C-alpha cells in the first residue's frame, strides 16, 4: 500500500486485472523457493563432495552414493521406517474403523467423548515421548507396575527387540483418534436409504458392511493412508524423548540428523538427505494423485 | 440393555486408554520424588501433593523465559503465516493461479524432509546471524506452516460461491471492497481455525528449535528435552513443565474439536 503515493505506476502494474493474482501468491512463492529449493540445491551439491564443515569441500563424484547403497546401518534405518509405517497405518486403521463403528450412533455425551478422544492428537510429540518413556520404564514405569500387580511379568519396553514396536505403540496411541474420527465422519455421511433397502432385502450385517460400508469408505481410508504415510516417513520427534536412535530404533530422518549434526559428515549426510528426499517425492507423487482423487470425491 | 452396557464399557475403556497417560502428567507433577519412585499402586493417586517440582522448575531453570520464547515464536510465526497465506489462498481459489501445479508445489514443500533442510539452513542462518534469535525461529516456523495454511484456507475460500463476489462487483464494489466487505467476513471462521493450527504446530515444533537455539531464543520444548537422561530422568521437573506447556494446546483442542479433522485432512473431511 505504501507504494501508492510514491510510485503509482508499479502499484498499478501489480494490481491490474492480469497481474493481481500473481501479486497475491508472490510472497508465498518467494518464501517457498528460498526455504525449499535452496536447501535442495545445496544438499545436491554437497552430496557429491566430502566435507566435514572445515576447510574446502573435496569433489568426490558419486562416492557418497556408492557408499550409501552398501551401508547396512543406513539401509536398516530405511527398512525400519517402512516397517513402522506399515505397522502404524494398519493398526490405526483397524482400531479407527472398529471404534468408528462403535460410535456411529447418537448417544448422550458424544461431544465430550469426542473432545476427550482428540486431546492427545495435537500435543507435542516430544512431550508425549518423554511421558511414555517414563510410563514404560522397566523399574518405575506405571505400566510395568500395573502388569506386576495383576500377576503378569514386567516387559522390557526399551530392549533392542522391543523398542521399535514401543515407538510404534506411542505413535499409534497418539494418532488412532485421527482415523477414528475421519471414518466416523464418513459413516455419518453415508446415505441412509441404501442401507434401509439392504435391510429390507434381508442382507446380513457382515454382508452390508463388506459390500456397502467398506466400498463407500474407501476414499476416506485412502486419505488416511496417504496422509499418515506422509507424516510417518518423517517420524523423528518421538525418538528424542526416548531412545535417541539407540536400541535398533534409528529411523530415516534420525540417521540423516546424526550423520550431519553429530558426526559432522556433511557430504555423506547430504547424500542421505537427497536419497530421503527422492524417496519421499516418489512416495508423494504416487500418493498425491490418490489424495487429490479422494479429496475431489469428498468435496 | 446388555448392548448398552457393552457400549459404555467399551467407550469408557477407550477414553481411559487415551486420557490416563495425560492425567499421569498432572498427577506426577504434584508428587515428591519419594512418591514418584514408590512402586506400590496405592501411590498412583493417594499421595501428599507438593509444589516442590514447580518451585524448583521456576527457581532453578529459566522456565518462564523459555515459555515466553515459545509464545513469541508461535504467535509471531502465526501472524506472518496468515499474512502470506491468506492472499495466496484467495488467488488460488478465485483464479486457479498456476493451474493446479503451483498448488501441488506448495503442498509438496510440506513433505520436504526437515533433516535435509536443516544443514543448509543452519549454514545460512550462521552466516546472517539468525541462529538463536526469535526472528530466525519465527521465519522457520512460518516456512513450515505456510503451505498447510494456504491449502486449508484454499478449501475455505472454495466454499464461498464466486457468484457472491460477481454480484458485488456488479453492484459497483471494487476488488478491495469485495474482499473486505464480502469475502473477509465469510472467511473469518476458517481463518481462525487455520491460525489455531499454525499456533499449535509452532508451539509443538521441536527439531529445528533444538538445532537452532542456544539460550536467548530457547523454547520450552527444548528445555523439557534436557530433563531426559540415559540414567536419570528428572520426572518431577519434566512433568511439571509438561503440565504447563501442554495446557494451552489441550484447551485449544477442546474448543476446536469440531474443526480438527477437517484441518488435518486439508479440508477433505468435514468432521
């Protein structure tokens, strides 16, 4: 606005019918280009170099990437990330579907139930991980104390065989209300007359569920899978309050962080980062289409 | 009748599963160390409440200073995000600017691995002196939130029929007036929801705050993470701090429960 008095011509060019829409998106595009494209170019550049934050970077060609392909630590981190993704998404979907079917009715206090169930969803994952590290502590954790009191044996939640599943459990605990309420919204919007007709025709409950409910919920299930996959491939915060990448829980982003910021191997870290970026982009391109279709179906 | 009992039994079980861990934060915050490490179940709820954890947190640690930092960073970045996203979303919704490709680019930056961006950002921030400043973290959080905010607002703008604006134009309103008098009042609820999301997300952001702050701009999450230790975790201090830090989030979530699912699904599901 301040440009009006001094340079009316520029202001006019910016706000005429043809340019106005571009003027409105310009600030957004500028911040996105600076903060998203620049780091990418930077990471690409250093992924072909050896650099430990000191002296001049040494050009090494594809060496970092060749090392990456045979790096067992890195490959298992990638594998673990996908494992966690599959576990979390499937458990969240099943739990969500079950609870959504349970709550798909009008009952007194349903708003209170919803409010309570959504509470953990937006709490900082870091704080929740600190909390669960405490609750699942072998000696002092409340969960093990309860297990012992009811005659079961204590569980080593943070043992190398168990820790990744425990991380998944924390994530599922925080996120299953999400799929629950997405699916519940879907169930509530289903056309009543179709189900009425099925009932009149004598279709069994299971048959109606498989042939009517489930197909109609598919776009929503798709949305849940896509969004959760996008968030879970970046799973990192829960590690900060718990294992810090130890006991077989190192995930994709954690190893990138550790290589760059703990070992200061910027070249190798950048190669991992580029790999992680490419993986995400492939996943997103595959899924974004589905997401857009599902979004369109639901608008 | 039996169905009803089963329904309520299941519902209460689910709610306990969700809320008990959160309640544990508030219980532990008021326990003395002796009670925290007492293995008898009785001590879960029956103990002499004490404010020692809070006293120590306020006296020995810069808790309020860091809490204030969190407020400054999240409020600052939310305002900046809105200033950038609102016009962009309007442009995308009204003129389909960039024909969908730009919108895809916008949302794809949200999937950008933060660990990738951390190295270059760190180098640049070091050069221009933005490490450990409020402004630096405000800018970073704005970048994290703009694409989401734009997409969500885009959905809300799409809900406003274009005919409404055309009718106003016919009535002799100019573009600015149309936006101020017609569109803005209609978008206000959507704007409030979007702002809440941005506020919560920057409130919760940890990784970049952890890397980019030392002292001056340290947010409260980073302070809480420092109570973690391989051998000895200061549970009392940690829960006392967490109890205060998550309270605003819990209150906001309670009041925006109707809009959370819509927000998290980028407007696709109108919970």
